[in-house]
């Protein structure tokens, strides 16, 4: 199977494999397995399904992504963000812990996978760009905080509350008097251990070490008798292959929410893939990544699993261990199969507090407060005008997405984030920055050595002077239907009684559509009624071609640069003002 351009779609990332990579790939796979097993068990609990479901999802997703994906390092498995989204989506459709809940969780992975495959084949990888980085950052921080507060009841050994972030936090605080001391001790010790190993011995799989020590502590100290809850029975063996036990009407119901899961998972995975591809000097194909993510979710759905996506943390472990290709991912899949067949019993005495600690340690890095601080610094130091508004809007967008998750839960928070992103995109597109220009000397023509003068934004260089009879403006955007009215109104608003000519510098406008062309014709007519001429300077590319055709039948003149446009305007004014 070959994608457009001739690059094989199947096993593309394994082509050109070198025998010298074998040892490092196998060792990297073993290292990732040590991290993946306890984290997969933990992330399944976030989704509200039995821990083994995380392992079920890992095997097909690792294999299918290795065969299809374009990144040699990306590890695809269950992750905290998409697991939390899954819990929010399915929690509205079925009771937690029921067979229907489990079946719908698997069905969500199937629908997400199908959508990913279709989107990849349709080359829709660009759609991930429609969630702005600040909005995605705010959403992920809110999601991480929600996940953390959801794990606190397991850490304290109390009942979990219902509702949003604040309601759940209040429920935990209200039950502090009922805290199980042994459970809290196990949870805190596990959390501290994982964080310390991550900080001082990053190559040691802290999660696995915490799991082993916690299981040993349960056996040695009889912690279960002291009220420490454990995972309990875990089904051994391979998962059932086939469709989940849901009705055909459930799949369309899940389609809308699955789009959100796919968008968040794809954005997170693509970011991880690009990060390590840049270090290795390889190219990432966004559409192939989307197809690979879809195939991974489809495989997880067909094997009783849950939604999956690319993992930045496990990819970092993979790259740090020296992985050269996706053979490391296939090694992880093989070791996970062995775990399902022979090792699940070892995890049955695992304290739930330790699983909660592993989750908290995994998502605490997602609470990127420094990123919010950077956005806030931009807010406080922003310039005036559209530049300043755009800078402030990024911080507001991140804050809105964050609070949307905390107050309205994950799925509504995702919708709020997407709406905010699209609203910002539309607003910025319809309100481009229009700079008023002046030359450094306030005159036109050429400077020394016949070099053209430099025209600067007066908003950034307020000390410049300009000729009041000639208004020179630069539209810093393409000209199209969304901003045509704004440009028209802005130009007319800048006119004074002294204005005799308007010159639009279109060097920074790469394109124009029919609506904007009609707007320019109308603008030329409106200016002519005021005895003001309109000229366009420095048109490029498609805009130049369209303007040259449009200018034939209109009073619009087109010039190669601002200097010649200003000179022509002054010559015209001199002719009309003469005897």
C-alpha cells in the first residue's frame, strides 16, 4: 500500500532498517514496557474501566502505529487526556462500572479510529491547527487538574464526589476526617518515589519501581487488612476480538464526541512526534500520523480496549533509551502480550493509592504554569491596537479553556476551547492590522545611492512625520470576504480634509478574492466622490494578477512600489492644482 508521493504506507518507518540498531531498539522497548504497564493500568482507571483494558488497548495500537505511522520514536497507548475525555463522554451515557459503560468505551475507540482513518485519507491533518496553542495549553492544564482531583479520593481512602472540579475538591476536603492513614501513607510514598526517581534517576522506570514496592508492602505488612484498597482480580489472557456489545444506534451518538477526542489526541501525538523527529532529522507526515492514529484506535476498539494517542512522556523514554525505529514499539507490544498471558496476577495486590500516585505524577507535568506566566507577561507588556489585542486574547483564550474544563467538565470544556479558537481565528482574520506608513525623512523618492526609502509603521515609530495630503496604508493580511468591509471602513475613517491620495501597500497581502476586489472598486469610487485618488503599491503573486485585470476598468492605479505610487500621486495633484 502506497500513499501519494510514492512512500509506502505500510511499514514505512521500518524501511531501511540497520542491523546495528537491533540492540538499542530492544533495550528501548524493554524500558518503555516498564513504564507503559503500570501507566496503562492507571490510565484505564481514569477512563472508568478495569485496569486491564489499558493493556488491551496497548498491543494493537503499538503494532498498527509501527506499521503505518511516520515517526520512528512515537509510542501510542492510552493517555491521561483522552482517557479523561472518554470518561466524561461515556459517563453521560451509561452508569459507571456497568457492562454498557465498558462497551461504549470500546465503541468510542472504534468511532475515533474510523474518523481518524477517513480524515487521514482525506488529508485533513491541517485541522489540528484550528485549536490554537494557548487554547490547547489551557485545556490540557484544566484537564490535568481535573484528573488530579479525581485521584485524590483514592489517595486519601475516601468516597469520590460528583460534579465539576470544585465540587469534587470540596467533597475531598469535607471528608478529610475520614482519611485512611495507611492508604494516604502508601499514596504519598508512591508519589514521592516516582517524582524523586524522575528527577534524579530518569532512566529508572519510577512507576514500575513504585508498583513493585507497593505490592511488596501489601504482602509484608498486610495493608489490605488496614483498609488499603487494592486493584483486585485482573483477567489473564488475550482480549476478545470483535465489535463491542452495543447497538448500532450508539455509534452515531458517539461520532461528535469522538471528533473532539481525535482532535486532542492527534494534536498531542503530533507534537510529540515532531519534537523527536526534529532531533533525529526525520520528516513527519501529518496526514499519515492521522491515519496511523486512526488505525491504532480502530485496533484498540476491536480488541476490547479504549481510546489511545501518542504519548509525549513514553516517547521521551523511548528516545532517551536510544530507540532508532519502531522496532522498539513492536518490542513493547510483544512484552505486553506476555504480561497479559502470564503476569497479570502479579498486579492484583497493587494498591489503588499507588495507581492514583502514578496518574498524578504523570499529569503533574501537564500543569504548565510557566506557560501561563509567559502568556500573562505578553498580556501585561502588549502593544496597543490589534497587536496588543491579539496578545491579550491568547492569555484570555487559555484562561477561558482552563476554566471551561474546571467548571463545566471535560467535554463542555473542549467545546468551549474549540469555539474560542475558531472565534479568535475569525475575529483576527476579519480585523487585520492596517498600518499607516511614513518614510524616515517624511519625503518620498530615493535616498542616497538611488536606494528606495524605507516605509515604516507610524504606530511603532511615532516620531516620523508624513505628508497629510498622501495617506499610505499597509494591510498586513490577505484581502478576502471576511475583512473587506473592515478595510473599506478603516480607509475612509483615516481620511482628513487634507487627504488627496490614498496608497495601499499590498506587499504583505499575498492573495485577494472577488469580494475584496469589488470592495477596492467601490472604495475607489467612494474616494473619487471626495476628490481622492486610490493607488495600490507593490502587489505580489496572485494579488498582482487579479489587480492588473481589475484595474483596467477602474480608477485604481497599480505601481511597483510605494515610492513610485507617491510620486505619481504628487504629480497628479500638481497637475490638477495647476492653472
